[in-house]
C-alpha cells in the first residue's frame, strides 16, 4: 500500500523555495555564491508597520480572530481597492489569507470540479498548474513568445476556451517575465472573458513595482460586466517587504468569498492576528516606502540590462514590472536545469531554471539583491558564457 496519496506523491518540489542543495553545500564550505533567485524584496519592513504589530502584541491582540480576517483589515483592503484600483468590493467580499499563495490555493479548491479547465498563459508562476491539479482541475497552458512580448493575445485566449473552461489566470505584472499588459491589452482580454462568460483570477501581487511608462490596470475595474466575473488576488508581501508576515487577500463575488472563508475555517483559520494590525498600518499609513523601493529596483534593472547586453549568446525580455529578468538561453543548446546546474558549479551563480515556469529554454534572474551581488553574479554569468 502506498504511503502517500497520489496527488502529493506526484507533486514536484518548488524550484523557488530555498536554495538547491549544491548551493547550500558551497555556502557551507565558505564559498561565495551569487544568489540571483530571490522572490522577495531585500528591504526591511517599514518601521511604522513593525511598530503597529508590536503595539498589537503589547495590547493583547494575540488571540484567535475571524477566519476571514479582522473587520478593520478587511475594511482597509476594501478602501485600498476602491482608492487605488477602482474596484468596488465591500469588506464582506474580502478574505484575508496567509499570503496571496493561500488565496490562490483556496480559490482552486472552492471553484473547481474534476475536469474543469483553467487557462494559464506561459511563462507562468510555477505554482498555478499544481494548484489546479490538486483541486482536480486541468491546466490549459497557452504558450506565449517574443512575438507577442510574452503576452497572451485575445485570439489565443479565445481559441483556448472550451465548454469545460472555468477560470482564466491573469498575472500582470508577471512573474517570471516582468511583463505588464497595457490598459488596451487588458481591455481586449476582458472582452473575451465577458463574451465567453468565464471567470478571471487576477493576480496583482506586483502591481506597485513598475518602470518607465508602464501602467497597471486592474481588469475588474473596466466595467460592471467584467467586475462580476473577476476575482482579485493580492497581498502585502512584495510592495511592503512583508513576505514573512504572510498577509494576502482575495476579493471576490460574495458567494465565492464566503466559500473561501468556510474552507479557511477548516484549514488555517485566521491569519496571525498581530500581523493583521501591521497590515492595516501598511495600507493606511505613509506610502513613501513604495516610491523609494521602486527607485532602487529601477536602478538595479538598468544595471542588469546593461550587463546582460555585454554577454554573448543570451537575449532577454526587458521587464516592465516586478524584479525579475527573463533570459533566453536557447542559443546554448542546454536545458534550463542543466544550464543552472553548470552555472552554479562552474561560476558559483544560482539562478532559477525556466522549466519551473513552463519554458525550458529560459532562466529567471532576480535583481531583488544588492548591487554587489548583481555585479558578481552577472560577471560570473559572463565568464560562464565566454568559456562555452
């Protein structure tokens, strides 16, 4: 008899959670490794947020809370969505989750029946397909390429829709590519969503990390018909450097929000209570941190682009948002896992293989690291490519 359930036994490890064992061994030996894998801002959480959580601790806010989140935070999220995104969700339609990841996981559990199809543009955040599989659904991968700027076109979406289509996952700004759909492109995708009468899960976790003229448009803000079919997922991890706090949220039509609350009541229950008070301070306190963080990322982005331009045999997507650069390694003839393994052992640079995101001819580099790490990492990549 099998020890593990099939659904878990077939679940691959996450490529982005933690370092490869070879990198850990190298670090343990005292070797320098340039780690360009980070999926989190390398900033401390702003002091006023930390102080709000400490104050909550000191005043006894350490007990269980409502599974959907404390009312004050749900209200703050609803106000944020109206103020910044033109999304008119009532606080009852907001559920606070243990990061945006749990919001997405819960949604797949409450919305999918076995065999339901979920359309996912590729390259994709690596956990989307596995969450769909765990809920009994079928991921339908829509491949994008340089010709479309790694954006799913309305025609591609239309062709992928079948009578079994239940959801479309829409992620802009994107992980891993850094692509941001223009407002016109978002509206065109929305037209297909409405005409096909399917729901869209809009993952907006990187909404505040934008460059140059890029603009973020929440798909649900377009008109009431789109809003009725939109489920918005977001969190405080990336914008406020609160990855370890595990505060995310889903805003959805009331029936869906209530179902997520019920599921959460039987799994994790409430998000850490005092962390929720820190989240209120993040949403309703000073926002100057966002501008300072964007400026820093913009400087690093310019550095990475300049350094990559000097490396032979590589091309890349110019990121419009997030803090990743999507690098094409197809000219090397190597698969992404082999490339990353050799890059680590030969140049002591750790990157994430693109196969995790649905594209084995790419790797993902993160610039959510120090300038010194970027310089040493790109120098190592350059030397590695020159030795080929």
